[in-house]
């Protein structure tokens, strides 16, 4: 077991394969016994400069189930940022009150900058279209739980692969497990070259498609993503691709028995409600898994992993 005490999580590449497995194994313990108040003397800063439901609430629930107190905000318009306070000064101030900071920000690279300013550990809860490493961790947990392994899987990623920070992180993490990647997107939302190069440099294969149906017969995981209206600088471009992929129960005819559909949520219309009733839908359990993984991360980074039962 690796020691993660005091270690920031800004990019999924900050952690090693052994670190991932340490967190996943600890998350399994929390799934069996989620209420473990081992952090009664700790304060978690929750700074959400960008809207969030699952990530913010699962982090705050994780902290509460660990016995920690939570301070912070989910509406930056009600803070001194409206008076012109810099991110630097906000982080300096909050770090003096807390033992660890969880931060989501709309700007790429904001979490890395904040971690360099903060004297306490910082977890990136999403920075622009860049990275979402804790979502990636819960994705790894969900994949391992449903497939029984992380090794040698065929992972299809569908939708907004250009702005989708969750898929960027997942490619980087799954490159440690000899994954084969299948990227499905409109040409304008293709996986960025730097992410594809990462896979190539890791010695892994990837393939690109424009039709969802092409990957259904062989994928172990189909990772759907929302076409993110808020990321588009040109709304006319969004209108062209907003309904590019709509998965229905009929779409999944002929898929592998072990196949599971994942989605970081929220969904709009890219997964029809009838998919929810199939044995392949796993996205709501995936979201629940986020709490266990975030408990494991907070406990590990604060140096309390050995207290977990």
C-alpha cells in the first residue's frame, strides 16, 4: 500500500497505478462501512466556483461520514470574489481555516495554480475542460467492480471528447491497464491530439468512429458523455452536434453480456430513459461509488488510511 499523506490530486497522472489501487481498495472498505468518524478534528474546504451536484454533494457527504466539518461555497457570487479578490488570496485565506481543500473551477489549470499557493493538500474537483481526477477514480472503481478487473478491457468513449475532462483523465488512467480505446464523436468534438498521443506513447491502440452502433458489439464499457453547451464558444456549433448520439435500449441489442454503460452525469438526452431498465445501465451506481472513493481519497491524503476498518 502506497502512502498518499499530504499528496495533492490535481491530474490523474499525479498518482501511480499503485496509488490508484490503494484508493480503490480503501473505497471497498468504505462501501461496506461508510460511517467511520475518523476525522472529527478536521475541516474540509469545499470551493466550487462552477456549478456541481454530484461532485460537490458526494465530497461533502464523504467528509461528513468521516466526521469532518465542511466549510466553503457553491455560489462564488456570494463571496469576496465579487469584490475583486484573486484566486491566490482566496486560497491563502481558506487554507488557513482548513486541513484540505476540494476545488472546482471553470478555468483550465486553476487547480494546479491553487495547489502551488496552498500550504494544505488540494483535490481538483474539475478544472475547465482539462481534468477531473476524482471522477476518474470513481470510474476506475466502477469499471473494476463491474468487470472484475481493470486489465485488457475495450473502452468506448462517446460524445464530447474534445471538452470532456472526464474522458481525458480516464484515458490517462486506463493506459496503466493495457486498455484498448474506441473514440466515438463528431469530427468537431474529437479526442484532443495530446490525449491520443498519450495513449500511443503508452503503447496502446485507439480507433476513431462517428457511429455509436459500430462499438456496441465488442465494448466492455461504453462511456457516454453529454454534449456540453457551456463549453462551446460558438452556440451555432453546439446546435449542429447537440443530438449527435442518443442511446436507447434498442441501440444495445447484440452487446456483450458483461457490458456496462457509464456516464459522469448529468445526462440531457444522450441516454434514453428506457436504457435505465436494462441490465447494462450502471451510471446511477457509478455516481454512488463516488462517495466511497472520495472518502478514501480524503482519508488517505490526510494520513488516516490506517484507521479505516
